[in-house]
C-alpha cells in the first residue's frame, strides 16, 4: 500500500509541474507585479510598493478608450448574437431535409483562423482609391453613400467590428442551442398541439423555459468571451489598435507588455486585474439575475 | 356534405399555411448560410483573379472568367509561407502530443488511483479552470524571456501543454469504465500503467480523438502567445505570418496574393472539419468554449 500512496502523485507530476510553473506561479506573480511601482523589465528593479499602477491605468486615455470599446462590443454583440442564434436554431429544428447541410455550413467559421478570415472581412468592407469594396457596392445599390469602414468614422469601425464578432461567435451558439432544442421532451409540444396552442405561445410558454438554462449559459460565456475580445480586432484593424481607436482591454494589456509601447509588465498586470474584476462582477450579476428567471 | 367541404377547406388552408411557413424558414436559413459562405467565396474568388484584373475592377465582379493560380505561386515566393505552415504543423503536433501525455496520466490518477490528498488536489485543479489566460500570460512572457526561450519551439510549446478542462473531461470519461475491469486486471497481475495503456485508452479512444482535434484547432489558430514570444520570421506561425504579410509582406496592394495565402492557411482545418464533422461538433457542444 505504501507504494500506491505515491503512485498517484507520480502520475499527476507532469500536470502539476506545468500548471505550477505556467499557471499558479504566474497568478501570484501578477499580483506582485501589479503593486511594484516603476518596475523595470531589463534591470528587474522597482521603486516602491503601492497602487500607483492601478491609478495610472485607470487614468490612461488609451485604457478608457479600450474600456469603452470593449463595453460597446459586449453590449451590442451578446444580445444580438444570442437572439439571432436562437432564431436560427429554431428554424433549423423545424425543418428535416437539408438540415445536416445547413448545420455544417453554419459551423464553418468555428474552424477557421480568425486572423485569416478577418483579412477577408477587411477587404470586403475597405474603401481604397482603386475600389469602394464589396459592401459599399451593396450600399450604393440601395442608394447609400460609400463609407470607409476600416479607416473611417468611429461608428463605422465599430459596426464592422461587431458584425465580424457576431459572425465568429455564431457557430458555437447555434450548435449549443440546436442540441438544447432537440432535447426538449416532444410530449410537451404534442400536448400543446392537442390544445390548439399557437406558435408564439408554444415558444414563450414551453420552448423558452425549457431551454432557458442553455440560453443563460450562452449569455454568460458570451459576456466573458466578448470582454476578452482581441484577435478579431487585430484581424480587422492591424496591430496598432490604439491608432485605430479600436483597442480592447486585452489589447491594452498586450500593448503594455510587448511591442513598440511595451515593456511595462506592471501596468499590464494592473490592467489585467481590472479586467478580471470586471468580468467577475458581471458574471456574478448574471448569476444573481438568473436565479430569478431560470427554470431548471 | 357542407360540413365535410368546410373540413377539407380548413385542412387545405392549414397545409398552405404550413408550406408558407416552412418556405419562409428555408429562405431565412439560406440567407444566413449565404452570409456565412460569402467571405469564403470571396477569398477563393479573389485568390484566382489576376493582380491587374483585381486592381482594374473599380466595381468588384462576382465571378471571373480567367482564373489564374499565379497568386498562389506569388504568395509562396514573396513570404516564407511554406515555413509558416511547417512551423505551425510542428507546433500543433508536438503540443497536442505532449498535452495528451500529460492529461491522460493526470486523468487516470484522478479517475482510478487511490492516494492521499486526491480530493483536495482535484478541487484545486478545478478551481484553476476559472483563471483567465490574460492574467497568467504576463508572467509567462517574463518567464520564457528570462529562460532565453524566445524564438524557440520550446518557448512556444511549454505554456500550452496542459489544460485543466481537458483533464476534467477525460477524467469523467475514464470514470465511466467499469471498476470490474480494473479489479480483473489487478487479479491477473497487470500493472496500473499497462491497464491504462491496454484497456483504458482503447475504451476511451473516441473522447481522446475529440480532445485531440479540439486542441489541434486551437493550436492552428493560436495568435496571441506566438506573437508575444516570436519576432523572428523563422518561428512565425500562420496567424502571425498572416499579420506580417498584411503589414509588411507583399505590399498592401497585392490583395489577390494575400487571399491566396489566406486560402492556403484555411484549407487544412476545413478539410479536417469535413472529415471529422460529427466528432468535432459533438466535442464542441460538450466541451468547447468560444464565443
């Protein structure tokens, strides 16, 4: 038996080593970084301990811009993508022929490289000297004026950003909602049909309550995912997001750490902790709300 | 007779309503399918338009009558695209292999072995799932830099070889294997390691394959960590390659060649997806997180 006592730990050893070095230690270290004022990455020295890093970050206009951008993206994309995904998966589960085909097509964005497809979106929306681009062509058809969505006004950039985010997150949501819808017990629907209940009422009184835990799960993961938005912005606007006014909180963290504006791990740590607190708070609020409205 | 007439009329109108409804459903679903597919079509289309043709079109054309593969040649010659692909391939294969090794051992320990402190260790593991990557990446960047592992495969791979979530997923699957098998093997004098290799792994192969594929997708698309850790072109992965291409390579104007590169990068995963469609979709709905 004595041998067995250690065997388990032996099997766990690789995982513990990797997690210890690359997850537990960094977690403690990030807290230390965040309170070391004036930390110098090259000489690894600092002046003082305190909360100046947080104060610097919270007063940095780039950070405030990033917070504003991130909140806008979250508030716009989470409800729209969840609602749209719900609609599409309801449609999917009401048809038989071609259903597999549609499902396969809808899932494609999940397996594509964000940076690569983002480039395609950029070309579709971009207005250059040579061409107004595909989307502007459509706008012109409907009698609108051409807009440069990539280097143009703020609202246009935000619009493309949100469209792209929604395009990227839809596959996951459709997949999850479709499987939730197919697991609703059919006898509820049959009972409702016997009573002659209308479609709208069936949706509100049966479908929605039955899948509400799933919808809620998607809202929470959607919020968390959207708050960590970064790669999609890089894909559309390039690595200099501050110049494009489209930086996100995560982007700010990486900018502080690396690149032309980098070399400040303390500011990066403070910003990352602020992000973590925001996400944690929103998730807790979500959980509280859900207690009232979710039927398990 | 009048009543029966009424009945058939109601029946007919009900059927008509149903037809109209499903017609609308198909129409809306097709519109979304178009929105999803259009970027893919556009990237393929642009990649086969010649440079002069693309730049000559003030109003973009929706098809081309003279497709060319020259852009693919250009893309491979102007930037080390083959190198990026090879790097990504190496990175993906090694990372996935090491991760499989680590998580299989850990999941086995949690699911099957008895040892002191197991429950505490498992709880601690689970609590690590809440830690966002953004928090730990700062120190990891410092660690790798201080170890002088920037611009090496080791530096790229090491931080991404464990996943608490996959350990958890696999442990749940291992735990479903009946205890009787284990005791039978023990009676026969089989060692734990042999039991794991000969019995557990074959039984849980479907889950292992699913986890493997999900990890491959994740590796192929990873961008942030490789960007932090590499600034030498020889170690770029495809995501960074694409970004480099966009900002410095090819020149901003050679969009057809850029699209050719995008196609080359996207195809491997799309092929993988079409082959393992069922597995990937089942896996993601069980354990995917994105969105």
